[in-house]
């Protein structure tokens, strides 16, 4: 998904609706118009291992983060765009 400012959100989810927690895998990768990482949420196995699978990548590193929903990702992107416009 490309935004007006040229930034992009790439996302994927694998779900199994027969399970209580249907989302088996997710990744939400948001990058600027210059293709540099702004943030990425995912639940991929990590090296070195993290205490939980759900985490967030930023240019400054990796941190544990709860698994967001797509709506929350879009809200975070809109907030980032508002911050950038006010600088």
C-alpha cells in the first residue's frame, strides 16, 4: 500500500480460522519514500531469541511489542505522518 507521501506499508498475515488464535504469522513493514525502515512488527523467530515472538523493529533496534491489528498500524502511520508534517 503506497501513501500520498511516497511511504509504503507491506503486510502479510497467515491465518487458520479453525484455531482460537487464528493469526499464525504476521508482518507489517512500513518504510519511507527513500525505502528506509520506519518500523516493522512481526512474530518471526528472532536471533538472538527474544522472550516473546511478537516484536517491533525500528532503526534503533528491536523491542518486544504486542501483536497489533491492521487498524492500529494505520493509526501509527497517520500519527507519524502528522509528526513529520509539523517538523
